[in-house]
């Protein structure tokens, strides 16, 4: 390589270096070094509830975009004249609140402030606990300030006492101040308090007034309760005295039924306790026996706030006698004369009305002379029934405890005497869903028909399944149109008389009950028919001879449908005053043996129980704030001087 070449390379390198240096110098002229100063106006510590301001000033910032924003947020205040002031109204209390200053989007500087809590009482309450008043409230500062914040409470003109962190689990996390009082002197109607909150930034205080009634809130004893359950009432008892002896208090009891929300109850009872070493509350049990309830309690002295609710506990009511007997259906019996059988029908009890397990019914005639066999939940059968005697049938509901105190009565008349009140089921037209029958002969005192039906039934024609209730309606005509009712399976009809003498229900068996007419009558009828037919034939022949007219003869009469009951089923008297079905019920003396029947448990959804609404007592803020200089947060530990102009 020659020297020329070397020189020319050197020259070009020098030229390049010169050009670059010039270019850099020019660039430096257009981009002066940024020197931003950030500052918190009003000191490095703020008080929540006031307005906080920070400013940023950059040398040479004029004409360029300057922003101030709080760390972690996107909102910023922008300016183009070299100074920007950012304002935060009511900053939340915070250990280190950091603001950043940006020039053309690049962070240049930052400042940190400490925001102290504002005295803002929301839930200040005091409880009179004999030797002192226990006042609690939620602390206002955040956890980082806890060691720097102190609370004191002064009652009246007395020296303030120090408050501390509550150790009671029911006021966990709260501040508690125990102000001693003299238990022997009469409590004033109200008391004035002054709460002082001190932190590095100064003291704040608030004056409060509470009435004695507001402070007399009954609290629940800490220990486990002892439950004393009798059939009538339940008592909860705790070791430890009741602190307001001989004063009336109200006890609110909420019963939540385990399955049926409409059996849940809410009641308030008054009670009073004399001096005792036990604290005790008592309440009456719900009337439904053998049921699981969840109970929650709350109590208060007159004029005072309610206590907290005592944690829910279970209460299974003792099984008791069934609430009532079943009710007989109107005219609720049917008689089979051939079998000498009488069946009685009633409306069963609701499962809950049984108040106990082993739910059955017991039916017997008066004085227990005849005992029926119950079948299912709505009928009983008396065998060998004497229809020449009237009788009163009684029915009870029964459970593991015993029979219902009362019974329902059904008067069965002397059936053999009132045959002319019987009706005969005639036919059921499946196409038109129409049941028709022949009305009774006796029309004196007759008021109409009662029609019965149900939608579920096992094979028996005169009974319904336990799960299917028997429904009734009235009819004036000798037919009833079931086409409006879906799925009717069993039907019965009874003639109703105002004097109560009824022959009971007739169940549709599938065959006509209409009796064949006596033989002699049919013979006479047949003879007359033959004679008429004969004269008709003669007349027709005569007519045909006169004018060749064709006439078709009508088919005379079909063989009458065989009636399996035939003439055996005659007319029976009846005597059933219907007010007896639902009216006065009598206690009976004799009891009959009965076979227990098992009942399916009712399955129902549980309903979520309502949540208690938290109580929040708001006190108006009335604060006295004084400020003092504090070391700045944000690590560097010293206050930055104001920016140089
Ligand atoms: C700069 O502009 C802000 C508004 O963006 C204004 O409040 C402030 O007074 C101005 N400062 C100067 C020094 O002009
Ligand atoms: C407060 O002080 C306690 C003990 O003096 C200490 O254990 C705790 O960490 C401190 N809390 C804070 C937030 O400084
Ligand atoms: C703040 O209150 C405390 C306690 O009541 C008291 O000792 C202290 O002097 C008060 N400080 C100021 C600045 O008022
Ligand atoms: C239960 O209450 C009834 C009436 O309320 C009363 O007659 C009966 O004696 C009470 N039984 C018990 C054991 O308290
Ligand atoms: C309670 O509800 C059940 C079913 O939800 C109902 O059968 C019953 O009639 C209701 N009882 C009352 C007293 O409302
Ligand atoms: C119970 O009754 C009280 C008033 O007697 C009422 O304040 C409360 O809300 C009721 N609770 C429920 C769950 O209905
Ligand atoms: C409470 O009442 C009982 C009897 O009613 C009486 O013996 C007792 O002295 C009373 N106690 C108080 C503290 O009034
Ligand atoms: C009632 O029930 C409770 C608890 O189930 C039982 O301890 C108590 O003996 C029962 N009382 C009667 C009279 O059956
Ligand atoms: C049943 O009713 C339908 C419609 O009303 C009718 O057409 C039919 O003839 C009736 N059947 C009998 C056997 O009466
Ligand atoms: C109708 O009832 C009345 C009393 O209720 C009775 O005296 C009368 O004999 C009855 N009439 C007939 C036709 O049964
Ligand atoms: C029965 O009632 C239905 C309406 O419910 C009607 O359409 C029908 O014609 C009635 N049938 C007879 C035979 O009356
Ligand atoms: C049935 O007869 C009773 C009197 O025995 C009367 O009170 C009732 O109203 C009658 N019912 C009908 C539907 O006629």
C-alpha cells in the first residue's frame, strides 16, 4: 500500500470525524440537558380529606410537554410552559404516595408524600358492662400507620384513657377503649365523650354523646349454652349472671324451618330475670311437632339497640299429638249391601299436621263397637255392616304419640229405610266424558248431586291413591260432563238431601247399575209391543197395498245390559247432617287398635336464609387538625429544597 493511499484514508477519516463532531454539537444545541425539580406543596405529609398538590418545574421545559402523574395511574396533568401543578382532592391515606414528573413522556423526577388518616368515626359504640363502658370503633388509618397513631377517649371532664387494639373476637381489628364507671351510682341519662386521635401530623378530636339506653346493649355470654327443651318451650342457659336483673327485655326468635320456608317464624317475646348465677332466655316452641328448625336469637332492653344475633342452632320439636282429625267427605260413605260392607272416606291430613312419625288413621263406630280397617290415607272399611241400624262413625288421626284429641263424625242413617233415595249410575261415555245416572225416587228435601272424582287410583274402582286427593263439585242434572277435567280415573255421585238422610256415594264400576225392570212388567211391555207391532205390520201391509210405499221397520229393543248387582241393590235410608262433617267434634273414650302406616317424607328445597343487614352508625365529622413538620417519606429521608428560579 502506497503513502498516497494512506494519506487519502487519513484525510477521509478526519473529515468524517469533523463532520460527526459538528453534527453532534448542533444536536446538543437543540436538546438542552433537562433539569426537573419536583415538590409537594404543603409539605411531605398530607392529611386525608384535604387537597394535595405537587408541582414540577423543568429548566428548558418551555414549549415541551410536561406531565405529572401519580404512580400506578394513567391520569396526568400536562403543561407546556415549563411548570406543571397536579392536584389530588381528598387523597386516601397511604404510606407512600409517589408522583412522577415526565418531560416528553420520559420520567425525570419524582416525589413521595405520606397521607395521614382523617378522624372519621363510623361505628363508634359503647356498651355498659357494669364496671366500665367498653367503647369500640374501626380504626381509620391504614396498617402502616398503626404504630404512629394513638387513640384516647375522655368521658366528660375526666382525664383521657388510652385505647388499644381489641382482643375480643367479636370486635376483631377494632380499637377498644374501656372507660371505668362507678357501678353503684345511678347512671346519667347520657354521657359525653371526646375521642382524640394523635399521629405524627398532629391531633384530631371529636365530641360524641351517647344515651345510657344506647349503651345498654345485651351481649351474649361467651361460653357454650345449655339447651333445656320441654314440649312447650325451650330455654338456653349460660354460666354467668344477667347484668340487668329485674329489667324487662325483649327476645326476638327467628325459626327457620329446615324444608318449608312458609313455616319459618319470627316472633318477639318479653321476659324478665331476677338475680341469678345463670343468664337464661326462653321461648315457646313452634306448634309443628317432630320438625327441624334453625333458631337464631337477638335481645334488647326496652329502648336499647338489639344485640347481635346469637349463632343459629338446631331445634327439633318434640313429637306431639296430631293437630286435628281428618275431615269426612260430604256424604262420605258408600255401602255395598251384597258384601255387607261400608266404606267411609275423608280428606287426609297434611304430613306436617301429624306432628310425629307413624302417621295413621283410626276409624270406629261410636263407643268402639265396630272397628274399621283403614286402607291408605283416606278410607276405612267396616265389614258385616248392619244396614237396619243407624250409626255414627268417628275417625282420628294418629301418630307415635297417640291419637288426635278430637275426632270427626259421620252419621250413617238406617239405610234399609231410605231405598227411595238411592241413585243408579247408568253409563259413562268415554267419547264425551259424560257420566250419567238415574236420580232418586224421593224428591222431597232433595237438593242436588255431589260429584266426586280423583285422578290416580290403583285397581279398586271405589278408592283413590294416597297421592291423589278426592275432589268434589255439585250437579243439578242426572249427568256430569268431565271433559273439562283432565285425567279423571275414578268417579262417584251422591244424592244430597237437606235433611241429611243420604244413601252415600255410588262409585262408577264400569257397569250400569240401573236395575232391570220386574219380569211381569217386561212381559206386559213385550206383549204391548208385540200387539203394537202386529197392528203396525197390518197397517203397513194395508198401506203398501194402497200405494206401493216402502217402509223400514225399526229394530225394536236390545237385550238389556246384564246388571251384576241386579235387584239385590235396593234402596237405603240415610241420615247425615252435613254440619257434622266439619262442625263440633267430640272427645271419645274408647280406642281401637290400628296398624301403623308409613308415610313418604316430603322433599322440599331449602331456601337460602336472609342475610342480616350490617348496622352502620354514622357520626358527623367535626375535626380539629393541626399540622407539624415530619420527615419525608419515599426513602431519601430529607426534604428537597424548592426549585431554583
Ligand atoms: C403554565 O400553565 C398553567 C396552565 O397550564 C398555568 O396554570 C400556569 O400559571 C402557567 N405558568 C406559567 C409560569 O406561566
Ligand atoms: C408496629 O410495631 C410492632 C411492635 O412494636 C412491630 O412488630 C410491627 O411490625 C410494627 N408495624 C409497623 C407497620 O411498623
Ligand atoms: C396531642 O394529644 C396528646 C395527647 O392528648 C397531647 O399529649 C399532645 O400534647 C397533643 N399534641 C398537640 C400538638 O396538641
Ligand atoms: C304447655 O302449655 C299448655 C298451655 O299453654 C299448658 O296447659 C301445659 O301445662 C304446658 N305444659 C308444660 C309441660 O309446660
Ligand atoms: C306452605 O307451603 C306448602 C308448599 O310449599 C303448601 O303446600 C302449604 O299449603 C303452605 N302452607 C301455608 C300455611 O301456607
Ligand atoms: C323479624 O321481625 C323483626 C321485627 O319484629 C324485623 O325487624 C325483622 O326484620 C324480622 N326478620 C325476618 C327474618 O323476617
Ligand atoms: C329482683 O326482684 C326480686 C323479686 O322480685 C327481689 O327479691 C330482688 O331484690 C330484686 N333485685 C333487684 C336487683 O332489684
Ligand atoms: C323433647 O325433645 C328433647 C330433645 O329432642 C328431649 O330431650 C326431651 O326429652 C323431649 N321431651 C319430651 C317430653 O318428649
Ligand atoms: C257418546 O258421545 C258421543 C258424542 O257426544 C256420541 O256421538 C255417542 O253416540 C255416545 N255414545 C254412546 C254409546 O252413547
Ligand atoms: C224434609 O225434612 C224435614 C225436616 O228436615 C222433615 O220433617 C220432612 O219429613 C222431610 N221430607 C221428606 C219428604 O222427607
Ligand atoms: C262437555 O263440555 C265440553 C266443554 O267443557 C263441551 O265442549 C262438550 O260439548 C260437552 N259435552 C257434553 C256432552 O255436554
Ligand atoms: C247438601 O245438603 C246439605 C244439608 O244436608 C246442604 O247444607 C248443602 O247445601 C247441600 N248441598 C248441595 C250441593 O245441595
